[in-house]
C-alpha cells in the first residue's frame, strides 16, 4: 500500500479506506490502477461504474425496475443507431 498510494496521489490511510469500501476510487484513478495491476482498464471501469450505480440506488425499493427500464432505453438507442 505504501508504494501504490503515492502513484494514486493519496496517502495510505485513504487507500486503506478504499480497500475497506469506506471511500470510493475516483474515475480518473482507474487507468493508474489498471497499469499497476496489469489489468484491463475497460474491465475496471465497468466494475467502477457498477459500484457507482449500486451506491446510488442500493436503498431504493424500485432499484431493479429502474435499472431494467434504463437497460431497455440503452438497447433501443443502440438499435436506432444501426
């Protein structure tokens, strides 16, 4: 952690909170993390976005329905572009 934190421009305490899911990673830190972990940046970005969505709607009673509606809208927009 002492080596990774400075690469992300944060201290080890902040990185520890991210690891414990008490704080969230910023979007602009994803490429750095991908490079450090030798991971696919798009994959990490997808996971990051999913976490953002989850954090926003986790306590909503109609969360699943809202996601389904948005998914259908996304599919519809993609089919119109083709």
